[in-house]
C-alpha cells in the first residue's frame, strides 16, 4: 500500500530596502538567500496523509490525482 506525504516548506527571507522583494519563483527565492543579498532560512514540516486527502490536495493544485495515485488495475 502506498504512503502519501504533504511537506510544508516555509522560507523566511530578510532584506533591506524601501520595498519588500517580489519573488516570482522558488528558484528566485533560492537565489536571493544563497547567492543574493538576502538572508534566509527554511523549515520543513512533513505529515502523512490519506489517499483521499492526497486526491483533494492534488486537485486543489490543479494536478490530476492519477499523477501520484495509481488506479487498482494499473498497480497490478
């Protein structure tokens, strides 16, 4: 039986300037805190979720649940 996980990753970015930074992508956040002029750290919280919850989470993200959840006949 498959196990499903939800990982919540939170990044805290510290900057200096008249306006807050605008981040368009996770890659942009990464660059700012590793090579840029920002300070940052991140944390990760993991939780196991049921298959039904995973289906709902995938749909909420606009992903097809079959992306991660195989149908019974496909799994055999």
